[in-house]
């Protein structure tokens, strides 16, 4: 089981709520995924309206809501958004997303560090979305981050673990959980992250835009479990020459 | 369900029997994998001795034995080996492996085509292990092969789908089942092959040499199912710029 | 200097004549490339007309013509085409291209081996275009091939050395020159092939379709020379952790 | 020609002085490289001793010295080191290297931004070594950086452009020169960076540890020029299916 701050999770597949065709499809896909941590953009929720359809779908016993700050441009806005979210959704967990660039949505390391520091002081459980930058991860640890969420590739690109070499270093060095976020476009990508020793993955686009989001969510669930199991079962080494699995001594010579 | 020649398979994970630490571990891992088609090297089996330990372990109702010709150096030897196997193991299925080179164990395209043609005429169900060569695959089809088994990387290397670009072409063009064989070193590799539309994968080394082969076999089982499910559920496109899963319009502007 | 059969070459950049916007541009680009071996499709040349414009452009002292069999579908047609070419162009050199599939233009290993064997017996200097199949390369050697021309990626795709892992094996094992053909889309790809120890590369599309083919030809010339020089100068090992090029002992502590 | 701050460069290959077997070999290799900007670690130079051998070797008309701050752990130490360097070497150019981690030598984004801001105010021409983080690059621009030096892979690893996807974004968005630094292990890597549109590359380890550093320096020089020329000559698109360079219509049908 994975523990982050005060919570434990059976599922290592975290999900999001964007891009689904309907709230009903979303709810069914999230149920199929087995996810216990679901991120939701503040703006997407009508904070005043407790009958908000999406929010109602997410209010199950199993799912823990993780509001995110998508849309903010700096640390100050992020802190304000986190406070809004805490009040509205009754949670001190916050997924910090500060990405000023509208094209690639890549995170700002400086503002993210500043906001993490401030939010940790204010009692938040902070999960920052960041570039796969090992030194930044260590700095965030020093500021009290609850986990780090390095990207595999730009959000929504489905490109997989383009940052693999740096994710390995982050996983090797981190003292907080490492959750690979963004870019995971197929169950094989999720399995790969888990095989490398990541603690969890966050998947949204690849489930939401699938032709069948409910089945795709299940495929991701299984792939994450398979990847984790493989990590624990001890994968073999990679080699450059072949090692036969069948004997080569020819029985025909006898 | 996957159909090859006269048989149907629930499981798309085919396995092998080499490199396990004991026959007991092998049997437990194969059971854990859910595999219904298991390849066995002729030399490994004592054909005269029906009490052969490994063979006994494999004689379950669920498992269909697939003898392989590992050790032969040309078509003539392969045909002879297949006939031996048919008599000893009472099956006309044969995994054709003709790899004269002892270092990389790469298959010989010429001898493999010749042997496939001859064996098909002799009533065998032929599954040839080959380089990921799309033209060779079409030639094998014309000779009556039951399936094609292109390699991902050298046998036992665990390097994954190094031939990805050519596997895609083979899958696109093939009229017989495509089984990715050799090189699959982690569940993520198996999932990737299935996501691409492969009909099945064959895994041996990666399970047999794992620290915990029984759990690893289960991890592969789940990854293969996840990959197949993702293929059927319609994976999204890959892109180069980001597509936000959360809205960018800032709620802070309101 | 590179020797193939009875000829020696200063330049390890071989080129082709397809896809240029005009014969004049082609001639200027080939001059800029420094290439001494230039392949030409039989069909492109009007064999009856000695005033054929392209052919005239290629008749320089420096350039050795290498007719290719592009368009043939099997060994028999290839042998006939080679004989036509020998008569028309007064050369017993032939680039063997047998690719029945019109979409990916991948070569047929079986027909290529048959044609190589036959043509070698007929006194031709055979340079066969093939998949990056190490075992096929050894078979071609046994048949008297003058060189092997494994592909990096499908013709005209510009994708680079997608077959890198198998090219390494081919280079390691080959006793005849290895010329990487097809897929080379940028000077960096050509340099990479040479750094790996390839004897030469053949580039056509990437030069012909460049905005400035003459400058691009020069860029390829330099990259091939750079790659060869690097191979001879002993490249360093790749590592996974950093090795500082500057000292880490802090001068600030003093 | 490349312009950075007040200087123009004919050569786009920047080099370093670490790891050479002797000062003489270093000087010969640098001459062979044609490099006009050479980075030198402060600690490596005996600042008091104007007869320092390495320094004497570098004092040519052609070479512009670029002191680096390797060894410092934060912005404050970096600013102090830069000031020391300015006094000792009579240059206000500084390569900023702040990498607290001794294993992978990855740069600290926060301290680097702080130091850049401070040094720019103090009149330095700052060239910061950074992770390939596109948002950090924009932040550095806003602080007055003279260029950005994103890494391809960890220093000394020779792994090439592992950050390729992010380097593309940086090059697309940057208003200051982009110099790819660290990880470039072969001339093909340098050519690739230039083909992508990088303004320059910095190479040290791959030259210094080659069996023949002088020839390797020349190979890099040529590869950088080839890559730049290819960038300017308009590389073709990459495709997934083949595009024939020779005609397919069979002349045998006639």
C-alpha cells in the first residue's frame, strides 16, 4: 500500500476528470479504474453549487478528491486557489499546477517551489506537478512537499516516458513518493513507470479520450498492478547478446 | 479469443520452459501465467522416458505443448526434428527455430522458409521464429504458415521491442496471427506489443530469471490482458504539443 | 580508403539520382557530395539514347555508375535487368533491389539471395539492398556478394537508424563492406552509421528533396567524414552517471 | 555567424578544458576544433600564477576564455566565484554551473535563476548551464541571460540528446542563443543538435577522453558545420511509409 501524508491507497493509479464526454462516462471510468485519488480542476467545479453534477459523481466513499490549481500563473495565485479549494471541498490536499505557457503547459519550477513552501507552511498536503528535474525534486523535499509529480511528456501528448533517464534518477534519490504525471498515453507507459519503481502514476487524457473510456480505465488499472508486481518480483538484466532459453547442443548429433 | 489453425486460446501469453531453477517452479509459474501454449525444446525432454519430470509437469489439460526445434541448423534438420517431436509428443504443432549463429541466436530466413514450406505440406501447424521482416512474413503466409513469430530483440536480451517500426508493418499486412517472440523483458514490453495489435506474445526468459517467477508470470498475464484491452478500447493519438486535461481559463480573472 | 571488389573509393558517401528537380541540380549536388559511386535506376535512363540528359550529367571521370534493379519483383527479373544494365552501361556492378511491396519498398530476402548467387556466378559485382538481418548477410557472403546494404528504415522515410541494434551485429560479423542504405534522413544519421563502423552510407532522398540540395550534399559529405574520423579516433564509453569534466573540489573552501 | 552579447563567433563548437591527458594535447585539440569559446574551471587555474601552464596554452588571439563556476553550491558562491574570475581573467563572461549533487552533476534551477539575475545586474554576460526546462529558459531570458545552455544528458555520460523533445521546445521559444551542453558524446549528437536549430554546442568529455583527441576535435568541428548547414538547407520531413527514390514502374513490362 502507498502512503502519502496521512492517507493510504490500495490503488497506485491516480486519475483526472478532464475531457470526458459526460459526467456519467467519467464516473463509470473512474469506478472501473479503481482509482482512489482523483484530481479536479477548480474552475471545472461550480464551487457555489453543491448540486454540481460532476462533483456529485465524485462524492463516493472510495474516492479522495485532489483539487488542482490549473489556470494559475504564479505562486501567489496558486496559494489563493488552494485556499479556495480547501474551503469549498473540505480538503487540505492540493495538486499544484503552475504552467504559464499555454502551448505546452510545462510547469514553472520557481513559482512551484515558492508555492510549495508557502502551502506546506499553511498546512497543505502539496503534490506539485513538475518537470522531471532531479534537483528540483530535492528542493521540494526540503520545503515539505508530500510527493513529487514529474512529467513523462507534455500534458495530453500521450508520448510516454520521454524523460525516462531523469525519472530513474528522481526515483533513485527521492525520499517522498514519486508519481509520474503527464504524457502517459497507454497502459504500457504506466507499466513501464511502475517497473522503474515509481510509486504511482496519474492518467487522465489517455482514459478520457479513448473510444471506450471504461474499458481503457480497466486496462490502465491492470497495467499499473502488473508493473508494480514486476518491480517487486525482480526484473532481469538487459543484455546485448542473446542468452538462449532453449539448449543449443544439437540432439541431432547424437 | 485467439484462433490458430484448429485451436482457440483464451490467453494471449505464450510461454517457454527454459532457464527455470526447477521443474516445480516452472510448473507453478506457468500455472500463474495462465498460458495455454507452452514451448519446449526437444533436447530438454527425454523422449524415451515418459516419466521425464518436466514433461510430467506440463501434462495438464489446459496446456498445449509446442515443441521447438532449437538446436537445428538448417531446414533438413528442422523437418527431421519436427517429425521426431510429432511422434514423441503426439502433436503436429511445431515452433520452428533455425538459428545457426550461437551468439545472437538470430533466425535464418532462407532455411526457415524452406522448412515451413516442407512442414506445411507434411501436415504440420508451423509457427516460425523469424526476424521482423515484413516481406518474409508474406512469403511464409504463401507457404501455409499458421502464424508468424517475429522477434522484438535477440533471445534472452530483455531489450523490448527494438523492431517496433517493422512489427507495425507486419501487423498491418499479416493475414495470419502475429506473435511477438524474443526480447520481451518486462510486462510493459508485452503490453506495448498487444497495444500495437499483436495477436499474442511469447515470453520465457523474463519470467524464468525473475527473482520471483510465479509473481512475474502473473504480472505478464495482467499486462498482456491490459494491452489487448487497450488495443480494443481505442488508444488516443500522440501529439507534439500539449492538450490540457484541465481548463486553462483562469478562474482568478472572474 | 574503401575497397569494394576491384575499386577503391576516397568517399564513403554513395548517392542516388532519384527525386531531383532537374538533371542540372542533380549533377551539382552529386559534385558537391564528392560521391564516387552513384546509383541510377535502369528505367530512368533511356538505354537506347546515348544523349540521354541524366546519363550525360553522370558521365564524369570521377563518378562510377551503379545501375539498380528497382522495379523488378523477383530474382529472375533482377538477373535479366542486370544483364541489360551491363550491356547498356558497360559495368558489371549492380545494385540489387527486389522489393515487391509497393508501400514500404522492403526487400525480399529469398529472391535477393537467389539473385545474388546467380549474378555472382555470372561475374557481377553484386551490392544487394536488404533488411538489417545479420543471418541473411552471412548467407550473402557465402554466395559471393561484394558488399551488403542493410536498411536503416524504409526508403524515403528519413527516419534514421531504426535498425541500429541489428546494424551493430552486422558490422561486428561481416567480412564484406557494410553500406547502410535507406532511411538516412539527416547528416547526423549518416555520421551515426559511420561512428558505429559502417564502411559507407547511401543517401538519396534526403539530399534530393532538401530545399538546397547542393548545400545538403556538402553537409552529408562532411558528416560522413566526421563520423568516420570519430570511429577511427576512438569514441568514449557511454555511462549512466555523470563524470565531471570540471573539478568539484570547491575552491571556495580554501 | 553567431552573436552572443558583444561577441561574434565563426565556430559554433564551444569546448572545455577538463580531462585532457596533458596541457599540450589540450591545446592541440582545441586548435583542431576551431573553437573560439573555451570554458575553464576556476579551480583548475592557479589564479595567482600567471605562468600557469594551462592558462598559457589558452592565451591565443583566437580563443575567448569562458570561466565556469563548477564547484559552487548556490547562488551566493556563484556570484563570488564570478567576481573572482572577472578579476583574475579579465572577462565579464561567466558560465554558471551550480550543481549540488555530486553523482549526476545536475544543475539547480532555483539557485541558477537567482545567480543569473544578480550577475546580469552586475554587468556579467551570463551563460547558465541548466536542465532542458523550457519554462526556466524563459525565466532566465526575463532576467537578462545572454544565452541558455540546456543539457542533453548528464555531464560526461556521452548519452546524447536524451532531452530532445524539450530541446525542440526551447529552440522554438527562445529569444536568446541556445547552446546544448553536456551529454554530447559523438559527432552525430552534435550534428543532431545543430540540425534541430541549436545555435551552438559545448563539447568537452567526448573530445578529451577519445583515443585521439586531436582528430576527434576535428570530427566534431566538421559535424557541427554539417549539422548547421543541413539546418539551413532545409531537411525533408520524416514519414512512416516509404517514398521511392527510384521509379517502380517496371521496365520489364514493356
